[in-house]
C-alpha cells in the first residue's frame, strides 16, 4: 500500500505567498501585511485570508488568481481557497507609513537631492505633433527593457494617455494615498481617471498646479527608474509648475519636420533658459511616409527636428541632440486606439523601431548632477 503524501507546511505555503506581488504596489503581499491567516487541513486543502487595502479594490480578482496559482504549486496541496477581507484603519495607516518610508506625506520624492529617478518632461510647442503617442510608446519600450517606469498625464485639458495605454480601471485610494493603475508594466496617473465620462476639465492655473502636485506627491510611485510627464502644448502653467516642483526634470522636445511647427517647438525647449532645466533632446515625429515601392514621401517637409536641435544647442550653449525621427505609420495610431503601444504589438514596424531606438538612448543616459547632493563637506582651514 502506497504512502499518503504529507500535507504542506505553513512555511512552504508562506514561501509561495511571498512570490505573489500586489498588482498595484508591486511588492510581495507577505511584506505588506496582507496575509492575515493561513489554514492547512490534514488532507492538504489550504485556506488563505488576504486583506485588501480597501473594500472595492479593483484588482481583487487578479490578486485571488495569483494567490491561488502560487499556492497550488506547493507540493502536497490538494486545493486552495482564497478569502478576502479588508484592512482596518490602523493597518492601512501602518501600510502607508511603510510605503512612504517615514517621509513627509506631501513630499515629492523626485525632487529630493538623493533621487535616482530620471524625469523627462515631454513637451511640444503646439498640439497635434504626437507628443502623447511618443510618451506612451517610450514608456512601454523602457518598461520592456526592464526599467521601472511611471507616466504622469499632465495634459489636464487634453488627457489621452489612459486610452493609449489601455487603462480600464480607476486608481485605488488608501485614505490620502493613491495607488496608480499599472498597464503594460507602466504605472500611470491621469486626471482622466477621475473625470466621469468624457467631461471637459475647466480649471484655472492654481488648480492645475495643485493637480500636478497631487500626482507627484500623493501617488505611491515606488522606486522608479524613469518618470515621463506628458505636458500640454506650449509654455503655460503646467510647464512652469514642473520646473518648480521637479527642478531636475529634463525636457524632451517633440516636433514635426514642418518649419512652422519647428519654430513653435523651439519656444517650448527654450523655456529651459528661464527654468535652468536640461534639455534631453529633440524627437522629430511624422518625418515621412514610406510608400509601397520603398520611397519616402515627406508630407510635412524635412529638417524641422534638426533645425530645432541646432537652434536649442546655440541657445543653451550645450549639445541638444536629435534623438530620432519617427515615420508616419498607421499602426502607431491603430495600436494607440486599441490601448497597446506599437512598440509592443508590432515591434518590427518602422515607427516602433525608431521609438525603441530613442528609448534605448534615454535608458542609457546617466542622470545629471543638477539638484543632487555630492556628499562633500568643506575642508577645514
């Protein structure tokens, strides 16, 4: 008669649970105090009680699936039951303190001198140059390269990032801390997640500044390698607020080859002269249309991106490179409408190849020393 397999131990089940990350916070549920209880029967049936941060957590189904899958892999487990509870006020307070690491609640982590997050403010002089499309594709490409990436849709009036990244649920709010949705391994926040339907946002400058401040301070971003901010067109309130709230942010200028667009883009980049920010480079979008016979039709002219890069180089007295040229490609638009960036859905397309190249150049750049503590102490006389 064969020997009956023994039931799993508490330690092996907990070890399996330690491999389950919370879908929003991206840390093991065991480290976050979300595992309230584990019961194991003699027959190998495991019952796990998981505490949600809030009762209406939009990711509870995903969390249940991941927990079940992880525990089922443990030798000796014959069945898994996941029960969901809700954290108490004290438990939520402890979680917030743990995530913030003792920081002041309203502190912007990217503005601290020791921050290692590279922040790129994606700017354009005028609308319609594809700034948001470039932002979401760069974010997705950088995340696919293994970077921890976040996107702030700072275009309060013309928000479009949630659709382009396929974000379908609202952020989870743990008291005054916001957990951003994650799509394609990119953390995202946008005013569009808080506006019912397709209603317009009608705000003046101070409210725009406050919204951006909340996106940066109240959202739990975790340890990001790169943060991209999709700015509204022009050099208005949001561009000024970014310079005030994150002085170390670098400007990434988006333009088209058209001379009229290039002239306006120069103004968006030249704001760095007043805000003392670094310009990461220029990206030329809609550079040409590749025809079936392999020839290129330059619908919007040529050379605008290089003109902007050269002009800004002269203005700021430092090299401002043209990071890349992105051709017109219907797949870029089609993928955005479906909520999947073209760099993921069709990485061999011409547009995706150009975007991946730009992302690689941004990903390998070292962070500047502006605003960082050098750890130096004055020498005694």
